[in-house]
C-alpha cells in the first residue's frame, strides 16, 4: 500500500504546499522581481539627484 503524499512546509513562509518545487520557484521569482524593482528605483533616484 502506498503512503499518501504529505504536503511539505515552505521554509520561508511556513505555508503548506503540495508542490514545494513550484512554490520555491514562485519565491525565487518574487525575490528577483523585488530586487529588480529596488534597483530601478535606486537608479531613478540617483538620476534625479544628479540634476
């Protein structure tokens, strides 16, 4: 008899998920998008201060 698949706990947000790999990709994409947005904002501010 097969054991039922138990949801795994997300180490970052403690959410339960049936597909931890997909959830980890979501986290990676979120962190990437935030880093890009922060970088763009910093560049915008630097350009505004240079004027």
